C-alpha cells in the first residue's frame, strides 16, 4: 500500500475503524447488510469529513449540504459515520435494529441525527434528492445534494425517470454517487441485469460522468470536489469498489449482502482489519 501523507494515513485508519464499528453493530444485532456497508463507508466518511458543508454541532443549518443514502440498507455505514462526527453516541450504535431504537435497519428520517429522509425502498432516495435539488434552486440556496446509490439499485425504473428529470432541470447542485461494487443481492450485476456500458448510459441521460477508483482516498475527494464544479448539468461519480471490502471472506461475494457474521466470523474479520491498521501505522 502506497500512503503519501500523514493525513491519508489518518483517514485510512479512521475508515478501517469505521468498518470494525459496522461489523460490531451488525454482529450484535445479528441482522443487517455487511457487504454493501463495508463497500461504501469510505465514500460517506470522506464526504462528511472533506467535502460537504455540514456542521455536526448545527445539523439543521439552513444552507447545509444534504446527504441522502438512497441505498438505505447500508444504514450501519451511515450511522457509524454520524457517530464518528459526533451526532450519535457510540453506545446507541449497538441498539441497531432493536425495538424502539432510533437506528433501524434502514434510515428513518430524523434531522437532529442528520438523517434527512427515510430510505430503504431502492430508487426512492435518489428521486427525493432531485426534489431537494430543485427546491434549493427555487430558494436560491447554493447547497449541494449528494445521494449514494447501489449498482443493483440502478435496476429500478424510477432511477432512470429521476435521472432524466435531473438533467432536464439542469440540476448542477446534484451529485449522485454509484457504489459500483458489481454485486447485488442475487449475484453479479452483469448476470442479473447488465448495466454496462454504465458511464455511456448516464451520459446519454445528460449527466456529467466522473469515474473513480473507490479505494483511493485522493481520487474520491478530488472526484467529489470536481463534481461540485460542473455547471448546468448533474454529475454522477461512478465509484469502483469491492463489496465486503477489507474482510477477505466477505469480498466479491453476495453471501454477506444481508447476512450478519457469526461470532467466529466477526472475530476473524476484526483480526484482519486490525492487521491492516497495524500495517498502515507502521508504514
Ligand atoms: C424497491 C426495492 N426492491 C427490493 C429491495 C430489496 N433489496 C435490498 S438491497 C437489494 C440489492 C441492492 O443491490 P445494490 O444496489 O448493488 O446494493 P449494494 O451492493 O451496494 O449493497 C435489494 C434487491 C429494496 N430494498 N427495495
Ligand atoms: Mg452492488
């Protein structure tokens, strides 16, 4: 692993710790979606940490940027990041999916927690983000709307209807991010419902397309920042990632799409991640 700066080292370590946090939450709940949470947590963290205009001390700030987790089943990744930035207490994370908890299996709208809308029904979060972007334009508010979709989520017809509307209304304040991990619940995206040539499809719908290596911190941050500079059309950042990334037996498989680790699996995953943290620290 080539680490070029101290900051990168800190961010990579944070991301690995977030992955451990996600696994612990899902293991304790014995329910949840580890694969798609592990693949995208770096994107969500870097958005909040390095890109978005968002103050955890004032989550209702009028001109805050908005993040919508359209792939709502990755809620543990969002909760872990919201906890890291100070909006959710760590001990509350372990109430994931329990009766009465504010942290359900899919995000439930709670603006004090930084959750702008309820999501989970695939395609809906993305559609709502078009409404948010339009509203911001009508209110002359220069906030940005970021929305994260899964690649399997792109099977939903409503996604393409929303994509068409976004370019029609020239929503340059809207940035969609696709977690292109290549796997959905029933197998590889190309086997279930082929998406390629994906970049060309978005271009044909009038979008600017930025493709990034989703495991490279600088590419992610630069990709998001460049997306914010595009004028008169929406941008999609297609992020090539690995489902279940950083836990070898969860990588590149649909097995852990919606299956929690058992005790042995959890402990072995933590050991693997700890080793990676040690390597980064020693670099
Ligand atoms: C409308 C709708 N249909 C079906 C589901 C069930 N579901 C949850 S996740 C998922 C697969 C999503 O695949 P992908 O977007 O690739 O997720 P990721 O790989 O990022 O976890 C499905 C079908 C749902 N949540 N909403
Ligand atoms: Mg996927």
